[in-house]
C-alpha cells in the first residue's frame, strides 16, 4: 500500500494510487509541496537525459522523496486540470528508470512508475528518499545538487552540500552498526558461539524504513515464498537449500517478526532458522556442514570442512528471500552481511569437486577466521541485474576460501 502526498492532502488512508485519487486532487485544487510536483507533459524519450527529468528526480530524492505526476496542469502551484500525456510505452518507462541511474550520481534506484487513467492518461513517478545524498546531476562540465524548497526547485549551496555529505557518512556508520547488531543478535539467539558445527549467518536490513510498518501475517508470507521460489530460477534446483529442513507453514510470532523453526525431529547438522521482520529485514542462519567427517580412527579430521556449494545454497536462497521482502514491503536498497562462525578452534576449509565430481581441496585456503562479506543490493532491480548481484556476492563468499567457481548459481547473462 502507498501513502503519497496526494493521499495526505486528501486525508486518505494508505492505498494504491489510482486515477480517481488524481481526479479528486484536481477537483480539490491540491497544491504542490516539497514532495509533490504537478507536470503537464511527459518528458520525451529521445535525449531524456538533457531534459529537466533528472533534475526533478534528484531534487525529490535529495528532499526525502516524493511524487511527480505528469498529466496535471497547475495554476499558482495548485492542480487545475488534466492533460492527456499519451501512452507510456515499456521502452519509454525503461528509459525513465535508466536516466535516473545514468544521469544522476549517486544513482536513484527504485522509481515506482504508475500509469493512470485512459482518457485522459497520466503517469505518476514515485521517487524514494535518497540514502546516498546529495544526488548530483551533470551538465557539460558543471554539476549541481538540486533540492526542493516548498514547491520550487533550488540548487544546494556549499554549506548544504557539506551537511548532506556529513549526513551520508553518518548514515553509513549508523546503518553499519545496526547491521552488526542484527548479526550479533542472531549469533546470541542461536547460541552459535558454542555450536558443534560451523554456522552460516546471513542478515539484511532495508536502508530506508518502510512508509508504513504492518505486521506480517501468514497469507502475506505465502506470497513472499512464491516470489522467492520464482527468483531462485538463477540456482540449480538439484542442490538442496537450507530451508529444506525448516517448517515453512507454521511460523511463530517473534518481536516484530515471524520466525521459521527447523522441522522436528532433525539432525544437528541440518539445523536452520529463518526470520522475516515487519521492517523488511531478513535473517537466515544454520549449520553449513554436512554429516561430520571423521578419520579412520574415528577422530575428527584436522579441519572444519565445508562444501562451498553449501555456502552458495545459503546465499542463493537468502537473497531470493531478500528480494521477496523488498517487493512485499515496497523497499529498494538493502544492506547485506554474510559470515561463517565456528567454535572448534580448527581452521575452516572450503571444498569443491574436481572434473570427476570427487571432493577437491587442492586450491583451498585454510581460514582461521572468515571475514564477513558486506554488500548493498537493489531489490527493485531487474531480474538480470539482481542475478549479477547474487552471483558476485556468492563469489565473494567462496573466493576467500580459495574457491574460484560456483556450482549452484548459474552464470548471469552479459549486461
């Protein structure tokens, strides 16, 4: 559900933005504000980067987000009438999104573009708040950072730019701290520090809070599982995923989250836990080894051995769930952190297979400590771009153990 400046002006509850709502705004003469801009015409697809569209999007992003509605005429900053903007083709829509990425630095991801009405037709572009402000636009050899001031667009001055960059650095530090806290919370809640087997811990949290936090319910989660399963098309289904041993039908209530527990009975080396948070955050943690390997004398061998494909499986399914959460909560960018934790004191050895499918560790690098792998992903990105992000993250996860190739996650198509 959306709660836009138009909803606010009309006193409406959160709901999808419709043509009827725009008609009501025009009838009421709703005025432009810092987060609402009326435009008569859609910018042309050709040479879109040279129009005011990048400036308008960057200004909204720098000002906390907002809505630009094309197809509404205004007088003295107030909505006055409708104007047919014509049909918005898929190619034109893709160009709008592409320009928000290529003509603005840092890029503005996650534009929500809504087609409204039949005769007349309108288009609403919902711009998320920028978390990496200030967003700059370049014209020839010059650049600037636009910002909305009431119903007008101005350019940031030096002190405003300084404050925006300071806010960006402060936000990054705060977000990193919150991600570390979420990671540590999983470690503590599952007792990983005293676990008998290596655990993989995956945590993600949205960079921007949802406009309206609602408690997750079972019916919604069923839809999220469906989305996650469709996203998993980038992975080979012959390899098991960590949630194979989780009861996905009977989540338990937690603190602003739903918790999915292991099926019972279970073997200790198949334990895994999943949590979907009301905020959009996702955590997945579980044992990343198979049945423990022993030497001929029955004594555990020197290393904690982990099949690299098991690490891939955690990354693949976790990232599918992150994308499903982002789409459900209408959130875009997520900060992600992955790690492997073990308590035995042995070194960790990631293993792959050779050309004959026998276990192979000839290129493996024993690890006394596994470095956490950070990333930021856009859950509103295209399937191809998201596939690239997941593939790169999985490579990072296994590369530090000396493994060069992935087995479960397919290679993405060239961009």
